């Protein structure tokens, strides 16, 4: 069954309100998530736990108040959604981390099973260069 734009917006409401757990409840445990680019968050993650550890957990160490992700545009066809987002955040050193993202999401049975994520690699690299993660 095809997903709808309204359903995808509802799934992403958790990220917009800062409730990551609500969003990740709609992501398969064995999600295949690729973060494109050449920066500390880039990689091919084969599970929800690996993705969270490799991205959100790292960001949490350099963005003390987290990041707010807001959906800007959405395109849905069959079981795929292309979601454009932007973030509003401030790093430990005061650097603004207002990044832009494009996530190409595949849904199966109303759950996200695959994602290809694109973002500003240079901004992510600068974020981690200027805000080293504490051990």
C-alpha cells in the first residue's frame, strides 16, 4: 500500500518537536541508512542503533541543545518519500549549525526501511573541527 504525504509528515513530526524516539518508532531496526559525503557523520549504517550512534549521538556531544529538524518540502510516490529538511542549532563554541538535508526514504508496511541522506558536508566537517567531541 502506498504511503501518503500526510502520513510522512506525521512520521517526521517527532523530529520537528525534538522527540527523536517518536520518529525512530517508525524506522525499522534493520534500516539500511546511507549518509552521503566525506565528514564525521558519513557512512553506511545497517541498523537503527548504528545510525543513531554514528550520527545523533555524535551531534549530541557538540550541539548541547540538540538540533531541531523542520520539514521544508515533501514529495511522495508509491512507497518512497523525498524529504527536504533544515536544522536550527548552535554548537558548543557558538557556531550556528543551520544545515540543509535531503532524505530519500523507502517505506515498507508504513516503516522506513531505507534512507539515502544528503547534507552540507563542509558544514559538518567544520562543526566537528571547531567542536572536538569529549571522550
